[in-house]
């Protein structure tokens, strides 16, 4: 069965393709390489010994999107990752984010409708919850006003999908990711931030390898045990596996509703300091870090209620924090070797 993976050369997309291929699916990647590299296709092939089809194209172009589906009439399902995701940049260039993240979804849905493809897995985010009143946060918690245009695009995309479902044959699973980190155990694929990383773990590993002088810890005066923010970090390979469960549920017509939403996290929250300590434990290094001011827009603490995904998708995150930080470190070291 052929699956279209948009944004397939990106971080989560690439890990998901490995799992898809290992479960016997054929993959077509659609990616414009705006924030990733074509050689990720080689790395995927090195891991699985199967080369996914790669179509370099722009989903914000309706004609190109239609042509993609005409070229691959045997696509049976779509996993849509392709999107811009830098929170800070989205506040400076909101239209860039609305144009890219919304237009690409609309074009994709139009083509899916035209070519009668009904199964969609969509990459959403826990950012839709803002700072939840109750923790762990479950899927019924209210969606809060987004703190950034990026976050808003995820909310609007969820609404576009839901409205499309109500008017036609589409069925979708919206996966709300918590904080994906880590890399494939082969260290052949991983997170590859362009420029200065925004996210914690790439910043930690780049500091440890010597690319950055020190890590700024954004605030230690939060209402948490050690004063730093708490997140639900999830290993990217665990996260990838959930996509196979979700897609199989749709293709196998096992879904109970046409729009289902699942949190993807471990259910455990760790503070920034705990992540640093985990990194120090697995690497044997001392990390250079400084406590600095809070970062605008950060929620204090969030972690997921995951029982719905556990029960309904038959999926559970298996890897612990040390597995995550160790695999991220192995990936960073391999990158450094490659770039020598
Ligand atoms: C985690 C914690 C920071 C960097 C963001 C998006 C979200 C999702 C994933 C993706 C926070 C602290 C970070 C640093 C630090 N989207 N930190 N020093 O903000 O939870 O989620 O990425 O594509 O939508 O909002 O993740 O990794 O940036 O931060 O102290 O240099 O680490 O304050 O507490 P976040 P993050």
C-alpha cells in the first residue's frame, strides 16, 4: 500500500517513513526541502534497504499538488507533516506561516477529495492546549488561544480538517505531539536544525559538541519543584510508531469517528534541569549552562494524559528520558564526524 508522506525528509517524517517501510508500506515523499536535505532519502535507504520515492515539490502550489496525485494514483493514505514550525519566526513573519501551513493543507485536501483518498493522519501539537488548568491534560481539554502564529496554524488546520470531514468522505486522525526529541538508534537520521536551534535538546547537544558556548536555561522561578519548566518529552521513534497505528486504523476502517484526536506523549513530565542531568548522565560530560530570564510564550508545565492513545491505538511510548538524550547525543556526534 502506497502512503504519501508530506514533509518526509524532515525530522519526524523521516523517522515515520522508516517505521512505515518496516511495516511493509510503500512510501512517496513530497517535500520542498525548505528545511531539510535530500540526502535524508539516502539515510532512510541505508536503514531500511528500501528507497522511498522522492518528489521535490511545493504543496502550496495547487497544480503541483494535483500533478503529484495524478502521477501516483495508487496512494491509499496521507500523513501530513509538511509545515513551518519555528515559533519565534512565526511571530515575525506570520503570513509566511499562514501561507505555507494553511495553503498546503487546503491543496492537499482538495486533491485527496478529487482522487478519492479518504485517510489522513495530521501532525498537530500540544501547543493547542496552552497552559492547561488540569494535568495531565487529556484530549477533551479546551483549546486555548494560540500564543504564536505557528500555534494558530495548527489550530486552524485542525478546524479545516474537521470541517472538511463534516462535508464529505474524509476521515482523519489528529495527533497532538508533546515534545519529540532523540534520534534513530542507527544515528543515520535525527533532528537537523538550520541555524541556531530553538528547541532544548538540540541546543544541549550542540553546546556539548562545542558549537555553542553555553545553554541558556529560560527561568528557574516557575512554580515547579526545581523552578524550571516541565514538558513531556517523547522519543521520536516512539512517536513515529504511533503514526503507523493511526494510519492502519483509518485504512482498516477501524475508526469509531471520522475525526479522532490523540495525545502523543509519555505521560511523564521532566524539568529542563532534569533533561540536562539526563544528558550529563548518558554522555559523561558536564554541560555548561546559565540560568537566564524566562522566554516569552513558554507555558510553565504540561504533560499528557495518554490513556486514550494507549487504549484505542494500542500504542504506548516505550523509551525513557535517558534513551532519548543518549540517542540525540549519538546523532550529534555522528554529525560532527561527518562534517570533519
Ligand atoms: C522546552 C523547554 C524552554 C531552549 C516547542 C513548540 C511546540 C513544539 C515543540 C514544534 C522550555 C526550555 C529551551 C533553550 C531552555 N513544536 N529551553 N533553553 O517550547 O515546549 O515546544 O517545540 O515543532 O509547538 O512550542 O520546546 O524545546 O523549545 O523548550 O531553557 O535554549 O526548554 O524554556 O521550558 P517547547 P523547547
